[in-house]
């Protein structure tokens, strides 16, 4: 199960959302590792940005839940060993919206908004809405960096993991276009996380 435990400080909606995460974990155990690492990286970035412990905790919740919309996608897309075709990409790009629809609890409205925007890009070439820099919530920009780093440093069905140094170079290369430069620098200021 993903590394998120409900604490007294967390809202009741977290338990409902965790049921969705547990279903994803049963379907694909690699998802649990991905989500827990993204949550950990979100905490690290929040610390680097000087955010409060409460804010960092909420970002951790978002890290665990960010890909829950993939539960609605077919295994043929999620586990495809090669590149996705255009129709499959259209489906894959729906996962932020699907996830936001799944997490309807009012106690998680902030997390829901961050999940929805975690694939937006400062250059406006992201999805689902094509938002640009300042239109994207800071927390979604944090999720984007944490998610990308974890994805790059993990084996996938379609490619082996990149090394940590390579992934860090890719984050730096994408700063300003794909990633928020301030968030990238906050992450890179810390020692390279273990994969």
C-alpha cells in the first residue's frame, strides 16, 4: 500500500481517497512505489521552498493520489511495452481529469485541484487545459517535478530507468518550459534522492 496513513490532522476524505489508491496498488504494485516516492519528493521540495509542515503534508497526500485516475484506464495502455499511439495518448492524457472526478470529497478540494493540473506546463503545452506558468498552482508544479523525477529514475515497461544524474540534468533542461524553474532548483538543491 502507498505510504500514506491517515493522521488526526488529515481530513476524513483521505480515507475515501486511500480506498482508490489501495485498488490501484492491487492492480499494479509498481504504482504504490511510484506514488509513495512522489509523495516523499513533494515533501522534500516543500521543505526546499520553505513551505509549512502542514502544507508539505497536503502535498504528500497529493503525491499519493496524483495518478489515481489511471485506475480508469485499460491495462493495454498502462502496461504497453512500447510507445503509445495517438489514440492511446488521448486516453492517457485523461487521467488527471479522471482522478479529479474520483476524488470528490470537499476535504480534498485543494488536493483535487493540484492533481488536475499536475501535467500542465509553464510553456502552455501541458494538459488537460493548456495552462501557463502563473495559472498553474504551485503545488501542481511541485507534483510535476516530483512525478517526472520518479518516473525517469524508475524502470518502466517501455524503458529502463535513467540514472539520477541524467534525470537531474533532464529536470534542469526542462526548467522554464516543462517545469517551474524555482521548483526544479528547490529539488536540485537537495542531495540526489535514492531511487
